């Protein structure tokens, strides 16, 4: 629910700035989320009023970067995130450099990121085990015809569940391949070889992975406190 909320805000902002999904599709292109680094300062509760602020944060190699913050009305932080999107040529099924589409003055270049130590690397997993298998159904598909990133994140976070239950505090995700209708994905979990998160979070961190046969679909580092 949280990542859907954030992505809707990102989409609305991109549309207002003239490079939303409809604008890209008219040119035979689309946005695809490739990486994210998200930190939770405090999860919003049922009935809370929140504000989401989001802005383009420049280009980095193939990635179009986006900053997102969720705050309380008094301005205190709830969630901070950096998303890295690809601009994909639909016919060729290949990513395009943002500068080749929008020029070298891609919006937001030089903007400060809300996650100061933002990174997308995910450590190797130790002592892995299978959590569950999940088949991709029609209800999971997005406008690009593959499993929506929010469903993928649902499955990754479910696979990382720990007992006793702890609250989500940090999340890094790497999307590697499309998951199409009918695909069966196997979720595995293991302990991280190392953790970039603070000691209180690292103690309850889990590396999770979704695979379709031998193909890696997505990986995540899930931190809880």
C-alpha cells in the first residue's frame, strides 16, 4: 500500500511536468522502475493525514532519479525514498539514456536526495531457504503487461517475514526481469552477508529473492526494527 501511494504521487508529478506515462507512450516509450532505496522513520497509521512531496532528481547513467518524501502535516518525516527509473523503448525493449530523450538538462540535476546514503547494492544471502511460490495472475499486471512493482514488493516483503514481527524500517529493491502472466515465481530468503543499515536494523535484516526458474526477477534487502 505504501509503495502504491508513493508511485501514484510520482506519476502525478511526472504528468504535471510533461513527462508522465501517457506522454511517453505517445512516443513509443514507457517508464519502468528499476531500483529503490526507502527508509521508514515512522509508519503512518490508520486515519493519519499525510503529505507526499516528490521531485525529479536528475539522471545517473541509464537511470532517471526521483526523490519522494512522506510527511505529517507538521512537516515531520514518515518515509524517505529514492527511486531509479528506466525509460524504455517499447518496440525495441531496450532502455534509453534520459539525456537522449530530454537533453542534458534533465529535471532535478543536482537536487539533494532525501536518503543521504542512498545506494542500490544488495549483499549476498547466506543460509537461504524457500519461503513460498507465487503464480502471476491477471490482477497482478500493470499497463506494461507484466507484474506491477508493488505486487513484486509485496511478495519480497512477505518472504522476509520474521518472528516475532518487527516493523519495516528500510527497503532496497532491484528489479532484474519482467514477470508475465502465468509465470511461477519462487521466493527465497537468507541472512545478509553484510548490511549497510545501522546496527539496530542490521540485526533484523533479510535478503530475499524472486526467481522464475533460473532467471532472477527481483532481489531485496529488507530491514526491520
